[in-house]
C-alpha cells in the first residue's frame, strides 16, 4: 500500500539541547533545492514521497506560465485574474507536480480548476492504486465535475468544498465533485483516505443547508460557523455520511485522520459550549480561541471524545494532525498564551515570544496530555504537520521570525536570514524526541524574504522532503535545481534532504 523570556528559560533550552547526544541527532545535507513558479505567485502546501525517491507536490498558483507536461488533465491556467483584487479571493488554480528523484526533471505537472479561484491543495493522498486524491475550496461555478459524481453543480455564494481523483500520471480525471450549499463551505487542511479508498474532507461551513445525512452526530448548525466532516464514497458518487460539529460560536477543522476505531479531527473553536466529553484533557475553554481535538465513530453518528486545548489568549491548530498506531494524536500550531498547557519534562515548558509554536500529544482516550511543549524564540513561530519517523522522533515544519530560535549545532542554516517585516520569517525544520523532552535537530531555512515550510514527507531511505513558499530571491537553491531563480512575487519551493553520514 502507498499510504499510508527569562534567563531560566534560555538555560532550560540550552540544557535540553545538551541532553540530546550527537548520536541521537539526525544530520542532513541538501540533495537538491528548487523554486517552482511562474510570473505571479505560487505556493506549495503538500508533498508525498514516492519509494523511488521522487516527490509529488500540491499547491496553488496565480501564474499562467507554469511548466506543465503533455497530455495532463489541465495544461493551461484557468483561474481569474489575480489583479482583480485580494489574493485570498481572486486568482488561483490548484496545481500538482511530480518531480524526479534528482530534482532536475518535471515528470508530470498539471493545473486544476475552473474560471475563478481554487485555493491551494489543502489535502492530498494516494489511494490503494496510487491514484492522487486532492481536496480544497473553490469559487468556480465551472469546476470540471464528472458524470455520476455526488454534486455536479456549484452550490455556494462564496465557496464550496471539492474533492477530485487524478490518475498517477496526471493525464486522467477519474472523478470530481463539489460538496457545498448556499453560503461558504471551506476545507482548510484536511483530507484522508481510508482502507476502502473512501475520502474524508473537513473544514467549516456557515451554510444553513449544508448537506447532512441521516444519523449524523449533529444535524443542525449551532453557531455562526460550525466544523464540517464529510465522507465520500471511493468513486466520488455518494456522500456516505456528513455531520457538523460545534458550539454556539465558530469552529474550523484543520485536519482529519482515520483508523479502525474512528475518525479523528483537529481544529480550533471560539465556542464556550463545544461538546467536550466527561474526563476530557481540558474540559473548559481557556481563552479567546482554543484548539479542539475530537474523535467520532466510523459511521459519524457518535462523538467518542472531545476536548479543548489552550490558554487565556489565542491558539490555532495548524495543518494536519498525526494519528499514532495506538490512537494517540499529535497536534501542532501557534499560541499566544503564556499559560498554554505544557507538561513536566517538556523540552520548552515556558512561553518565550509574542507567539510560540507548540507540539502536543493527546492520549488515545482524549483524557490526558501525554506531553505538551512550546517551541519558539523571542518573536513568533508557528508549526505544521507533525510527522514521526521509524524511531518515533517527531518532525515538524513551519516558520519563525525569532533570531534566537534554539537551533542545533549541526543545523543546515544556523542564523536567521529574514527581514524584519511581520510576515518575513524563515522556514524552520525541527525534530523533537518521541516523548517531547528533547530538541534533536532544528534549523532555519530561507533567504532575505518571507519563507514558510508548509509540508513535509519522509522517504523510505531517510530522505526528508520539504515544500513551501518563498519571496526570497536568495532562497538557497542548488546547482542541480530544476529552477534556480524565482519566477514571480512568491514561488513554491521544494527541498530534498538526505542523511549525512
């Protein structure tokens, strides 16, 4: 199968770094690093590592000149003009590109979208036949939906969810469907494929008529925006189940994972009455916006657990939690709360910056924090996509504006290279021990502009694939890069690291 602020704080960080011996620390060299982009703006959000060392990357583009390949589903840009207005509303197709193992060649590349805007690929997975499943949000009334799909016509005033399945070589659209109703339906970082190739999309909705199924856990919207979880049949023809999840204010989900016992979701909530369960790890809301973690039955009809996670300020879960084999869940994100819940023995128990990133592990029953730690410097960070390796060490990626982020001695880039602007951070790759007590590896990665690592995948031979976006004209590409120079305002980038023996 293919799937699968004080001196005390500084001293604590230094001691924890020293405790991670050289033999424990992963070491890497850059095999290749490349831009991928056209004349406007582009960003990569998802990456999947293939067994042969090549990489599949999904993202969003407003550039009309991407190097697509012959015979693909959509060789030309189809979205609206990004000059019409705000980039969050105008301009954009999704894209999928397959890069060779040595980073020099585009094996296949396609746009995907209609005549208005598709957001970036907010979820990407392979089914049991290596077909490529993508999901995101669309504002296009003419998305190329397929005959026999669940919903052929656009339902939204502002946006619908969509899911699509493409052949491995990107030359065939196997199916595509909308999922949405009369207002705004928005997936934001969640897609999963189960052992029968059924597809799960998560996000949020403010549509009063969002499609829900009989027996769903929550069939009425409670707040101004509720979380939404939908399960589509493997061929896209049927909505197997769909439920809302929320309280009296607003929720959104940032990821979904599935195992034999249930469906796990993570996101954030502003509701003081989010449905937590007895004995929850955190039974009451902590602040203005808290993270949420919840588990539903495989049929979507029962809530098995629900918990808040947060302090007195704002927390936001970031893209894609990780489901461990024992049913525990890893979650990353960003917090502005000095009292965000950390655990004894955590690598960084105290808040350091304007915002810090965090990494938390929730027990299988949702009743206990196995560990929880901050990770950050004196300015701001956020992290995404916790991904354990075979030893259980946890890789996370994101961005930092802090010049004093605790990097390790063997970092690829030990010094901050970004500008002083609000969004001009450097990308970050960090590796935390399986118990959250040690920082095994941390490095900046970026140039003088804004750099963000959005996606990570681990290869079968210890490779680490990183994908993201950069506005840096001096992003550290390599001599063998497929694209050595930035093409537009912001480009996607892809980096392949290999173990340094």
